[in-house]
C-alpha cells in the first residue's frame, strides 16, 4: 500500500475513515452542497428537520421515497472507491473503522463489513413511538404503522435530521481516541459533529488526510489534502 506506506504507518495501526456524499457521487447519487445538489432543489428546513416532518410529513415521505427508489435502481452500484475501502479493511492488520454520513448502502454492497451509519439508513424505517427499526425497501406514507407496537406508532425514515443526535457516537468517539490515521473522503465539512472529527483525531496524535474533489470547509485542519475524484484517489491511496 504505497501511499499509506508514505505516511509511515505500521500495519497494525488504527485507521478511522469518514465518508460523505462525494464518495457516492460517481455511483450516480447526488451530493447535497455541490452545484445542482440536493439542497439546491429542496429546502433542508422542510425535509431534514423534525419541524419540517411535523409540518408536512407527506412532503418528507415523498423526498425520501424518491431517494429510496433512486438508490434501488439497478444502475446505482458501488464504485471503485467503495471497493478500495472494502479491500483496505480486508488487507489491513490493524483496526479499520468506517464511519459514513451517507444513508445509502453502497459500502455494504462493496463488501465493507460494518460501516457505522451515523446519519442512519435510507433502507430502514423507525417507529416514532417505540423506536423499533425495520427494513424498508418500499415507499413510506403517513398511513404506515409499526407492527412492533401493535400499530400505535407511525413510521418515519430512519435517518438523522438537523437537531437530532447522530447514531453510534460512543463507538465513534472511542475509535477517534485510538486512531493513528484519520481519513476523510468526499465530505464538505459543513455538518457537525462529523466536521469536528478531524480536530479530535489530530488532538489524539493521528495523521489526518483529506481526499475530496475540492478543498473542504475544514481543509486547513488536515495534515495533508489531496484533490480529485474519489474513484481515482481512494484506489491510489490503498493500492
Ligand atoms: C467529491 C466528489 C467525488 C463531490 N469525489 N469528492 C452551529 C455550529 C456547529 C454546529 C451546529 C451549529 N448549528 C447547528 C449545529 C448542529 C448541526 C450542524 O452541523 N449544522 C451546520 C449546518 C452548521 N448538526 C446537527 O444538527 C447534527 N446533530 C447534532 O449536532 O446533534 C448534537 C450532538 C452532537 C454530538 C453528540 C451528541 C449530540 C445532525 C446532523 C444531521 C445531518 N443530516 C443530513 C441529512 C441526513 C439524511 C439524508 O441524507 O437526507 O446528513 S444533512 C446532509 O449533510 C446529510 C449528510 O450526511 C451531511 C453531510 O453532507 P456531506 O456528506 O458532507 O455532503 P456535501 O454535499 O456537503 O459535500 C460533498 C463533498 O464531496 C463536497 O465537498 C464535494 O467537493 C465532494 N465531492 N463529488 C470526491 N466524485
């Protein structure tokens, strides 16, 4: 692994990888903040906040139903960057913790064993009353009720909206504390707490590297930053 070797890591070092929408862009999924991205089409206040869902659940269901159908389109497949991270995970002797902000399942489909979905998963629904989580490959509506609590609670997409607590934060914090290399791929660095991970990893002594099409909001916090498309940069990094 030549580029990784140039970072003077040991094969037993711990790696934390954070991915964002940019890693799935070349698979055909839209990013949020690039030109023509999702937030240029819809107001995030309407579709990605609990307030928006309370105001107009039909609109929010339509937004996620469209994205779920898009993700399940056979044309949408993991790309070389997802595959390279899965290969890294298989070949590295130390621990590799993959944290993704993405709600797609492309890391799993590429072979990553246990990606941590800090912002949830598009192919899952959660009951608003009993919080039971179920697989969800079909459209959701306000009429869908949770079977686990006898139809008393309504279902919503199992995703983390602004103002909600991201998932698995204890596990992520523990990995950041024990991290020798922090790698950030395809994320704009606009959204916290993910945007703060680089500072935490750096403060704990990790080497920090950003791979992104453009320099992110927080690029100055990284030791190294390389610009380009993920399908070129990530395979080259771990080859
Ligand atoms: C390529 C490429 C290619 C393109 N190759 N690269 C003031 C200060 C600090 C914080 C706050 C604040 N006010 C409010 C907050 C908190 C708030 C927040 O961060 N707000 C900011 C906007 C200021 N955060 C929250 O509310 C979070 N919760 C929270 O903080 O709880 C408190 C808490 C913290 C810690 C412990 C306990 C409690 C929740 C955030 C939820 C975000 N949800 C969304 C929607 C999820 C569901 C869905 O997908 O619909 O998550 S918003 C959206 O943004 C989505 C993404 O995961 C997230 C990040 O986006 P990402 O992945 O970075 O995408 P883009 O589009 O922004 O960037 C893509 C990048 O890729 C670009 O840079 C391109 O250049 C690059 N790229 N093509 C390589 N081919």
